[in-house]
């Protein structure tokens, strides 16, 4: 998943925002929906999606892990609409995160998670597939590099040994 540290939820503003710059007493954010930029002052409550987690029966689950499970469950498609019935949303959430704490995770929280996931999906900011492909490509490219590196080290050793043996002959 792409880095969620710069994706922000701002109290009193709907939608998600990307931090683009820092000013003296504020940060400049850009809406993921319409691309409009606006200042957010230090007195406003701002949360990075990286810091948000969902209550579970054992320990809190980071939001990015919840998003990954939703992505896998939906096959990369959008999550159910936050406007779906409460029963549908609870059922979907229990399928995605069976261990979520039903007493502490309210329907409003589930709606927010679905809304945020869909906004990130629309903005093409989920990127789970890309990371798997990158890891596979890195694995493929690292192995030949190491082999070539070993071969060049062996060649250098052989050259050094040849030079040493030539010096002893003289």
C-alpha cells in the first residue's frame, strides 16, 4: 500500500486530504476529491491515516491492514457504499476483520472506513498489486546483480593471483 502518513482526515472537513506543504502555523492540504488546496491551522484536529487503527478483540489493527483485507475481499474493487444498511456494513466488516470489537467499533466508524477506502480506491492510492509486483521484480533483479558481483569479485581475485604469481617468477 502506498504511504498513508501524508493522507489526512481533518475534523470538520469531509473527505481525505494529502499534505503538500508546511507553513508557519499551518499545513497546506489538497483534497483527494477535487484537488483544491487549503490551509489547515494548528488548532484543527488532524489525523494521519497511518496513525488510525481499528479495535479488535486482541490488539488494534492498523487501518492499512484493514484496507488490505478489504482489497483482497473485494478483489481490488470498491468496498460497499457507506450508505448501505447497517446490517450489511457490519456483516461485511465481520467478513473482512472477523476479530473486530463489535462493542467499541461503531457503525459510524465502519462507514468512515468504507468511505475512506473508496476515496483512496478512486484516487488510485491503494497500490497493493503494485507492491507485490515490485517485490517480485526486485527479487528477480537482485539475484543476477549478486551473481554478477560474485563473478566480478572472482575475476578480480584471479587477476590478483595471476599478478602475484608473475611477480614471483620475475
